[in-house]
């Protein structure tokens, strides 16, 4: 039997997750030394803002206040991924560590949201989680590509060249 979440409960979970991700990406962008990686983190932070706006448009609860106030509210420094980023800031290769944390977080979100979607009885609630899974997979792919770039791995755009040679 599926676990039933109301649409509002699903939106509340998604809003919190997106805010945490936005805060993480903003902080990662602020400490990244590599310009390209910084731009990737800024892009991801801006996409999280878009997701927040979309979820907020359907959320009827008052837990978060208004959108602008919530987006500007203090970072949840108890968020485990954010705490790991803070620790990694003292190490070399901050971009590498931040990208590794982002990959792990996005992968965990994909798994969690996919399980939620699978367990949903209400099709409307399921669609909220299905949408988040797709968007999060896009983030994972972007982060993975940037990680390969900074680690000087063969980038997917170069794969054809290496295969032919």
C-alpha cells in the first residue's frame, strides 16, 4: 500500500529541499576559485529559485511566510550537506569537494523523490515528485559534466575524438 502525502505536504518538502539546495549552491559559488565552476553553481542556484517559485505558487500553507522573505531567510546551517561544504572550505580543491557533495546530494534527492513518487497514491502529488526527479537528474548531469571538466577527465564533448583516434 502506498504512503499517502497530501499535495501540500509534498510541496512543503520540495520547498525546504529547494531552499537548502539554493543556499548550498550560492555558498559554493561564493567560494569557487574556478570561474566556470562558479558559473555552474550560480546557474544551479538560480534554477533552484525558479523551482521555489513554482512550488510556492501552489503551496497554501503559511509555514514559510512570503516567497521573498523565505528565499532571503538565514541558511539552515544544520543541513548536513551545507555543514560538509563549510568543512571542505578549509581544504584544497574546494570546487572538487563542492561538486562531489553536490553529486551525492542530487543523487540522494533523486532516490528519495523517486521513492516518494512511486509510493504516492494521488496522481497530482506523484506528478510533483516526478517533476522534481527530472529536474534533479538534469542538475546531476550538469554537475557530473563540470566535475569531469575540473578533474581533467575526458569531457563528453570530446569523447568522439578519443574514440576515433
